[in-house]
């Protein structure tokens, strides 16, 4: 027996009863889906870092091996020799440091020629028509956009956790209500048995009472299963396998009551509207970036290297090159169309943004009205539950005195049981409606330490 008790200690240590705040903290810490969404922020930060790196240009090393049997091309001469050749044979094109020397004689030179071209080069953009400037702005805006989107996803998950948590609480309260109903129906069975033994009632009354008592047993089994399922879902969301019980309902009620104030708070705080505003700003900057087609681009190129028949370092065969380039496209098919497309997309995004603002106002109004209705309904359900309980007590006395039959008594017990269930459901609906209003106005649903 001692060994069995020792073995149960870890189970009791792992099992726990949690509040909503504790469950939400577990979600923020353990939920892998939420962690995966947060990585979108990190990816957008990498895009921003990449955009900033364009300011520093490109430094690279290049090694090229070439082989030819064409006698027109002889590799490996010094740059001065190639330049002289270019001057002597101006009809041929000189293509840079790795250019090929043109030899007019011996055009059918039979041997293969190898060349190793080794160089280190640096390209630096000086002016890109503001393209890099706006590319960095766009990347930075997208970091903010992903942060807003993540906070929105986080709040939506918090509402899902609240539904799961309060669903478990409701299932727990259903069990308690059915246990109370079980006490009532068990007392009916005992009462009818005693009355039958005294010859006051017939056997069918006893059977009817036992049937209702058995129905409660079945409902209790179903309620206990629903509670287990609700806890299993809560454990999945939180990543906490030790949850085996929940505390009371969690009702998040917004302190503001004025509709206009709530709408203003929503437009200021909601992360999805902030996300959409970031997209509006992004598209405006993209239009500015695409206007680079009206500007020239200026860049520099610095190169140091050598050409040789063999892979070797030979100072006699090295060269350097420093160049600057200015480019202006008079006609570049598709550029103006792409700019016009960006303008249309920017206008479209701005319209969606205004549409979202109007939609948020409507959503806040709906959620407020729904919460007010759910809150008012609870008062009615409490009154109905109290009345049903009083009526049941009266009908029990009436049955004992032979005024009513067993069917009337059991009907009132069923009504009392139904009123209990309706009150629990009304409290669950109120808690969910309050949370949805919090989400609609953009308030962050918090855990204890978040």
C-alpha cells in the first residue's frame, strides 16, 4: 500500500486546478502555433536587415577558368598589351580587364589555350533613384505590420482559450447541478417507496420516480464526459498536461459603456487596423520607390585581379580597374505600367482601410448590444431558477398530501433542472460576449504576468 501511495505522488503533483489567467499564461508560454506566428516578425526583420545592407554595396571574389581553341583569342597578356591591341584594332570590341587580345595573324592556331582570371571586386551604388531608401522604409513598415498582426492573433487565441476555459467551467457546473438534481430524484425514490409501503400510492409512482432517477444518472455520465473533453482541449491549447480542474467563470467586462467612446478606442487600439494602416503606408512608399524610373542611377566599380595561363600569383600580370557608371533609361518597356499598377494598388489598399474602419464601428456596436442583452438575460434566468425551485418544493408537499400525481411532480423537477442549465448557459454566454467586446475594441486580454 505504501508503494502505491508513493507512486501516486507525481500524479498529484502534476495535476492542478487553474484559473483563466494561469491558463492564458500557459498558452503564451507553450502554444507552438503562437510561437510559429511570432516567427513572421523575425522573418520581416531579416528583410529589413537585407534592405539596409544595400547601402554597403557588394564585395566579392571571383575565379574564372577558360579554355578555347580559337586562334583569335590569346589570354594572359598584360592590360597595357590589351589596350594597345584595342588601339591598333579599333574595329574589335574591348570588353574590360578580362578582355581578349585580338590577333590578326595565324587564325588557325591549332593549340588549346587556357586562362585563369582571378579578381576581387567591389560594387557600390551611389544613387538609385531613391529605390533603396524606400525599400528600407517598406521593410521597416512590414516589421511593424507583422508585430500588429501577431498581437491580433494573440488576442484571438486568448478568446479561444477563454471559450475553452469557460466551457470547462460550464461543464463543471452542469455536473454540480445534476448532482443536486440527483439528490432530489433520489429523495423522490425514497419518498415514493415509503409511501408505497404505507399503501398511500401505487407501484407505478415508485417506478416513475426510479425512471427519472436513472435518467439523471445518464445525464450525469454525459456531463462528466463533456467536462473531460473540455479539459482535454484546454490542455491542448495551454500545453499544460497537468490541468485537471478549473475555477469559476471568467467574465471580462469593458468599463466603458458609451458606444462612441468604445468605437474611438477600437479605431485607436485594434491591431488589425494598425496592420492595415501599415499596408497603406507600405503601398504609398512603393509608389515612391517605383518612381525611380524617372531618375538616373549612379554606381562605382572597383576591381583588382590578374589573368594567367596558370593558377599562380604573378605581379607582372595583375591589373586594377576603377569605374563609375551613370545610367538613364529613356525607354524601358513595362516600367511605367508597373508604376501605374502600384498607384492603383495603393488606392485600393486605402479604400480597404476606410472600409475596415466602418466595419469595426459596426462590429463594436453589435458586440456591445449582444453583451447588454446577455447580461440582462442572466437576471431573468436567476429569477426563473429561484421560482422553479420554490414551485418544486410546493409540488413536493402537494404530492405528499395527495393533491397532485407523480407526473406533475416530476415535471416540475424537470423544469427546475432545465432552469439550472439555462442559468449556467447564460453565464457562459455573458462571459464570451464580454470577451468578444474586449477583442472588438482592441483591448488586450491579459494573463497574470503578461
